[in-house]
C-alpha cells in the first residue's frame, strides 16, 4: 500500500510537535506559551496553534491558573510503557538487580540519545543516596561515568559535536577542558571502564562499563553510583570488576 507523501507544512508541524514533547522534563514539567515559542524558535501564533491542536488530541493539558501547559497523562503513560518494554531493560533487569545487591550501590542501564545519557533503568541499593538519576532522565555525557563510556565509543564527529556544544561545569571536579576529555575517552576505550569522581554531584562517585556489540558498537552502559565514602580507592578495583562482569552479561543476553 502506498501512502500519500507529507507536504512541507505537515512535516514542519510534526517536527515541531515532536520537538515540543522533548521540551518537557522532570525538572520542567510545565511551560508557558512564550517559553515554548522561544525554545522552538517559532512565532507565538504558531506555538498557540501547535499546543491547541495537541490539546484537542489529548496530548497536552493547560493549567489556566498558571497559564502554562504540561503533558497529558496519556503521554506520560505511553513514555513509561516504552521504557518498561525496552528490550534491553527486559533482558538486563535481573543482572542489574544482582549488581545493586552485590555492590550495595544503586545500579543503572543507560543509552546514548541526542548528545545525552538517557537512563532506562535504575535499581536502588539497600542504602540509597540522593542521585541525579531516574528512569527517563537525561544527564550530560562529559561528567558522569555512564556518559563518558557512551561518548568514548561514538564516532569522531559525534564527539566533536559534544565538545562544540561546550562542557558545562557542575562541580569543582567537572572536566571542562576538551583536550582532557579527549584523553580520558582514549583511556576509557583502552581500559574498558570509566570512574567519575564527584564530577556531576558532589560526594557521589560512579563506575560504568560498556555493553559492546558487534564491530565495537556500544549498545548501552552499565553503571553503579554511590557516596565517595563507600566508593573509594580501596573498594574501586573490586567494584570495577563487578560492573564489567554485569556489562558482559548484558552483552551476552542481547546477542542471544
């Protein structure tokens, strides 16, 4: 069956609608019309037509008291379903749970998406700490072990794009120098793991290893994170081995 081609106006509207969905996050669940227009770089009248259409279709709701818009429950439910049904989450759930149990630290599975590390799965340890991570959250690539592992195995052009976007500083230990980050990525590819010491969140250390598929393609990153008091020079060597072992197990599950 042949489907009618989409004209330029329809394509532009669809693209703006998808970009609009990406504006909302846990940190910014609501946005005003002026913010939507500015971030999408479209006129306010165009932004109004866009959100009005999505409201009619049940994808967006408006808070009249705050004059802001937020995603409807139907979209949030769909996103949660997609994350839960992601193949890698299904295949790695038991492995990540065992990693959290063995290490005593919070364990994650994340993938590379749109110049960020997107967390698909988070299993908290018996002694959880406050972390900047949850299923569906996007974190910067340059200042987490998860992101550094994912970035290390990207094509040269992608790495350059990340560098050109700038390396924001989150703590005194964040790597903001492009040359230093490139050297670190080279080391990660050689050693097969990354350790991030308080680069995104003060007092938090994380360890990550890649899920490597055929032709050195990285499917995902397995990581643990916890307080610097527990993940330190004494415990890191053993924890690295446990994280790498878990990443290897996920690799084998995906290859099946």
